[in-house]
C-alpha cells in the first residue's frame, strides 16, 4: 500500500481546512458500541479501560471517549491531525495519549488494550494491508478485548459504479474518481467489504463476532446510496 499517498492527502487536507476537514462530533454507531458494552461500568472502572482509536484524525471521537472516562489513546499517520486533536481535547478539558504511526504495525505491547476502535479509517488499506491491520489489532488487544469497526460496504453504489477508478484487488479501488460519487476526490486506496467477508476475516484472526449490521444513507438528495458495515468482535484466541 502507498502509505505516503494517504499521508500526503490527509496532511494537506488538515493543513488547509483545519477542523472543517472532518466532523466535530462522534460517530453515532461508535456511541452505540460504547453504550452496549460500557455504559454499566462505574466511573472508577472506566478509568482502567484502555481504549485506542486508530486513525483518530482531529479527535471527533476521542474527546467523547476521554470524556466518558476511559484511558484513551489515539494514533494517526497525519501529524497535522494530531495537532488538531490536541486542541480538540483541550477544548473539552480532557486528555488522551496521542501518537503518529502505522495502523498495520501498532507500536504497543501485546495485550495492552481492552478495546480498539476503527471509525472509517482502515478502509484506506488494501486487502493485504487490511489483514495485517486486523492481526495487529488482535495482538495489542487483551483476551476478551473488543474491536469495533465502521467500514464501507460493497453494496455501496460508489463500489458498484466505480469507474473511472480501477480495482487494485477484489475489494479495493484505486480511489474515488467518479466526480458525482460520495467521497469523490479521495484519490488513494479505498476498500469495501461484504459483511460476511469482514466476519470471516475477523474469525480467522481469533475473534468472535458479536454484532454485525449494515447502515445505509443517501447522498446528493437521495440520488445515491452508500452503506457501512458496523461490526464488533471479541478476541477469543
């Protein structure tokens, strides 16, 4: 995977647009994940839950995780995004441990985290790198740790009608080059999966899938549909 191409895109985006390059509020499906699994924990217990967001961007999800009382970590390949994330966290009066790095080779100890979350971030990895990412997530998760992902689904029309983009592998486009497509202008690898493909990949990596749904929305005043897989899995092996 051309990681430099992805990094350059986001460095330029965050540098030129600042917080406008990304949403400012947390992903709804991530909030549901937190509610399903952690809402019953006391504030004292939450402080012992280490939670990592990969591809944390400018901190739109991180501030919520930190504010909920988790021991929060964020990693991103863009230095510009991490500077913004620091400002975002400070604005909400919360803290998180931030670092720049590659999500396919997470620089943390084995079993360090209780939860790892991926909100529309690992889609920029091609099939081979995507499998490396899942293996890295499994390594840094403690046994019974939870993984959450919000990921593009192959039922999206952006995948079905992807020309003039090319397929890099069975799952990955060379980018979103159709001008009227959702996420047009993202000229770097853009991967889609079928829910069963994602579940199989997680199962093979030692996870037990415990939640898997597809969330769809339209773009362009209902002109085109884009779908997301929302999945959570527990590390069992």
